[in-house]
DNA sequence: AAGTTTCACAACCGCCTAGGC
DNA sequence: GGCCTAGGCGGTTGTGAAACT
């Protein structure tokens, strides 16, 4: 793929946005919408790249964005969802109206991670130190040769932490992943789905058809998000005994 | 008061995927 | 099916403010 020239080389501005630029962007989007981000800055008269405009709008200027500190409930939700989903910030953000993935990511790194570590320390859980769910590379989440699907929120063993208690680097690449043989990933395989379907059926939930075969796996990660979300919601509302994930 | 360190968060970078041609 | 582009995502960096020495 041919990489688009960077903003600076195109004579475009980088760095913090000025109130004037914000105003131009807001006025333009209110008037014309944002059908094409790449064309937008040119049409609006902004010396920014489309990507920068999109980010500014989605993370800061959108009218439905909730500003201010996170509530206790929001923090708890993030912690809970992060436990389940790992670093899938956009999926987490979708559950928190008015909050952006960037904001959630920041609050996680600056507050919640520490908070959780402190909690674990205060409970004196020496045998089970706090271990942050590893961000499992999405491109590795696809079924490979129908061998099953790795969890979106695999846990590291305590040996993945250095003796000083600081974290080792997060496994984010397939290279690292392959090197680190100590990492064990629970899998969502066909048993997850068959157990879930069976549990749903026993609870009186209408019979559901999955849009994929249990033999052939998912076509993409959106399937995983969609169907996992659906079953979690269904499980919550029907008090289903879903298989461990 | 000045210098240094730490913290918080906005913004950027690089990669991936979907979709059009 | 391959190429290209736009949009989206998660990781990382830059920078101003606050806290500390």
C-alpha cells in the first residue's frame, strides 16, 4: 500500500488545535457534515490533514461528548469491560455514551491501571499479582487453519513480570507473541458457542442461527465483537450460565 | 524562586480492514 | 483477484501544568 505523504511534507499544520481552527471545523461540519474527511480540510479552508480533522472532531469537538471527570460507575464499567475485552478501547467506548476511545485509553493508563495495582497490593495478593490483560493483536485473532480462536483477553502468568514488579513489555506483535512461550491463551472455540447456544436454549431463549459455521470460524473480528456482545447482553438479561471466557 | 520530575491528556503514527474500481 | 483509498483502531509521543526538591 502506498503511504499518504505526511502532513508536514504537504505543508499542513500539526500540533495543538487553535480555537479558530476548532470553530472553522465545527461550523463546516454543522453546515455540510463530514462525508469525506480527506476533502474536508481543503473545502473548509483548514491547513490540516483529514485524519487530524477527524480525530479532533471525534475526540474533542463532537457535541455529544461528555467532558469532565469519570464517575465511579464509569470507572467500574471500564475496569469490568477491560477485564473482559482487553485493550479494545473503541468497543469499551461504545458502552459509555459520550466518552471516546482516546479518553478511555488515557484514563486507563493514568488512573485505573494504578488503582487496580494498588487494590491488589493492599489486598496483599502476593501469589496472584495484578496482571493486566494483554492486548492480543487483532490480526492474530482470526482462526488459523480452523485451530480455534484465541481469547480477546488473555492473561499473562506472573512470570511475565520482572522481579521489581514492573511490567514487561506488552505482547503486541506476532513476533513477540511467538517468542513468549510462557503466555497461555484461553481459547474461544466451538465449545464456547455450542455451550452458549445450548445454555440459551435451555433458558427459553429463541433459537438463534449463527452467521458462521462452528467448523469454519469467523470471517472477521467484527463478528466476534458483535456476537460476543450479543451473548453477553443476552446472558445478563436472561441470567444465563454462560461458559467461562 | 528556580530547576527538575511527574502527571494528564491531546495529538500523532503506523497498521489494518472494508469497499470501490 | 489485485490495487488503491478512506476510515478506524490501538500504541506511543509531545507538551503544558502541577508537584516536588
